[in-house]
């Protein structure tokens, strides 16, 4: 009885580890692919801003179908999302102000209109 219970627990834990690993791999692949976003789209489609020169404010929208759209700012990202026709978004990435590396927008600390 103890052996079966322990075996069931091991299978349950292994299944959870597999699911979490698969989810993390999927999410991380989106972020790695987006790191070359400036080379793929140097200027913003909406305002023409140079995304490399202003790399600290840039964002990337990653859609469920794998398409990525780079913008220069939160304002242009909102414009992109409104124009997308309701496409499902897989991830929203934003540049860290200091490192300029893309991070999930949900984990960013936002300062609006700061001086």
C-alpha cells in the first residue's frame, strides 16, 4: 500500500514538473526570439521613431501565431493592439530602462510622465 501511494506521488510530481517545464520553455522561446527585435524592425511602423536610438522605451507584441511587431513605446503598442483586429497576444515585452533587455510587461515597473 505504501509503495503504490509513493509511486502515485512520484508520477504526479513528474507530470507537474513536465507541464511547468513545457510552459517555461514556450514562454522563454518568445523572449529569446524577441531579443533581435531591433534588427528585425529598426523603426516604429506607427510614428517612424528609431527603435535602436530609443531602445529603452521600445516594446514587442508577440502574437499567438508567432508574428512579432516592434514598437517604440507604450503609446504605439496600444495603437498596434487596436489595429490588430483582436488577434490573440502571446506576450507583451518591454525594454528595461537601464539594461535595454526585453522583459515581460507584466513584471515591469512603469513610470508615466516622469522627469
